[in-house]
C-alpha cells in the first residue's frame, strides 16, 4: 500500500511538471502574440495566476487525505474552482462507479436538483458518457439538436452549450467534468478550454488519490481492529473492553465538539489504549490479589510500551501520543510524565474517563464489578483530581442519555 501511495505521489509530481511546463509555453505564446493589447495580456496573466491558485487548492485538498464520506466536499470545491476560472454559473462532476457501470453526478452547480438525483449514465450514453468512453473532450454548441442529449431536454437550464472533459489517469477515465458556457459568451476560447483541461488533469489525479487513500485507511482500520482483539484476548478479564471503549469515546468526543479530523484518532486510541499490555507478564495482568510494588511498576509501563510500538507508524503516531498520556492525572499526579490539566491531550483525558468507567463496572481479577451508582460517585470524586471535570460532566450526561434510551 505504501509503495502504491509513493507511486501516485511520484505521478502527481510528473503531472505538475507537465502542467507547469504547459503554462510556461502558453505564456510565451501570448507574449509573442503582437496582436494582443496590453489590457488583454494583463487579463491573461491574471487568469494564469488564478489557475495556479486553483491548482494548488485542488492539490492541497486532495493530498490532505479524504476519508470515506467526505469526498463530496472535495468534488464541490473542485467544481467551483473549474466554473470560476471561466466565469460559468453551471456545471457538474460525474464519477464512474465500476460496481454498477454507471456515471453519477457527485457535485453540481446551478443544476436542477431533480435532474441531479435522477441522472445516471452508462459509458457512451449521452455527451458525458461519450466523453468518458472515448477519453476525449466534447463541446456541444446546441444540445437541443444533439440526439445524445435528448433525455435531458425537459430542463430549461440544460439548453445552453457546454463542454465535457474526461477525468483520466494513466489513460483510463475516472469520471467527467462538465462546464456550461456562460450566457454572455458565444463560445469558450482556446485558452479557457486549456485551463479547464489542466484543472481536469489535476482533479483526475486527486480522484485516484482519494481511492488509494481510502484503501490504505481501510487497511489500517482492519489492522487496528485486529490489534484490539489481540489485546482483549491477552487480558481475558476485559472481554470486549476495547470495543466498548471505542464506541463511548467517539460519542463523548462528539459531545465535547471535538473537530472531525480528531475523531478517528481518538477512536483508534480508545481501541488500542491497552496495547502496551502485550509487553506485560500475563501472570501480573490476571493476578487475583494485590500487586507488589514491583508488579505495579511493570503495569505502569504499558502506556510507554504502546507508544514505542505505535509511534514509528506514521498513521498511528498521533494515536500513540494519546495512549502515552491516558494515565496522566488532571492534578499532575499521574504517569508517565506528571502532566496536568491542559498539558494532557484532550484525547488522553477522554480515554482516561472511558477506561476508568469500564474498569469500575467490569469484574476484575481482584474484585467484582461496582454498581453504576458507585462508579458515578467515583467519577464525581475524581473530577478535578484524576479526571478533567468537563470531560466527566459530558460523560455522565452521555451515560444518562444511554439509560433514558433503553
């Protein structure tokens, strides 16, 4: 997977080099064109600057890693940039779904919503389907007279000329960019079509990157879940401790308005917070009586063991940091570094409360599970000492909601 990602990045750099070279040649062409007036050249150079900004925006957004369910935000941004570069008020992006062999609209601008929801095209069907299948740009000057477009003629906004540009990577079409001609223009200029083609090339690479990123993300999710099962199997008294911690951590993080990008990190940290117990003697983990000081010191090492295992993995490095500090106390009396209050990452403070709650209401080798009422009292006593009081308050509200929903 990693090698595949490096290959896409290398391909992206090549594409950027080619695009920038084309931009440079285009500029030279217009500089040498003696017929161009000074205002025209200024306008052209302004458009070049705009194109470069659009390319960088699309590139940065796509390379940031787009998780499943967030693709539409990227497609909407890419479409807006493409329409703006030619002053168009209408357009769409269609992406091919190989599972059912249809093209679907994934982003739209200025198009009837009924049309957006109903349209799906086979490769070769309609103008966009033909552009996708042939891998060629198609410009339609009069849709009303084009037999490949007759199914869309019931919508007034679809009467204007438009261009369909295939989104291709490695000679294979992934989708289509459709941009409609502004009402105040008779045709797209050669320069505008070149600009749209350049943006389509950049969008194509990002579409490929989205698929690759999500494949890697799926791989890592499965890896994390496998690791969590191994942990629970080693520390047998926990049962589904990791799974319960995961579910509650996500709910609690949302209740605390944690940014969306941090949710997955906290989820993984909750799943793997006991990862370090892999390096602890099983006899210590399952000892029915009180631990000796030496045994307790061994137990205290598990956050650092987990950190040492996970931090070298780039994808799990932020997760490792949360796990490292999930036994820190809000008053600074925890371990391993004696951090306090806001010094402790919010994710660690969330996992700390979740972990303590589940430990209290579960059977342990040395005692039976506490009642929920007793566990609630213990959390309240620990607020401001062991736990972040704001996190405790939000967690108890979550527990109350769970009870009411039963």
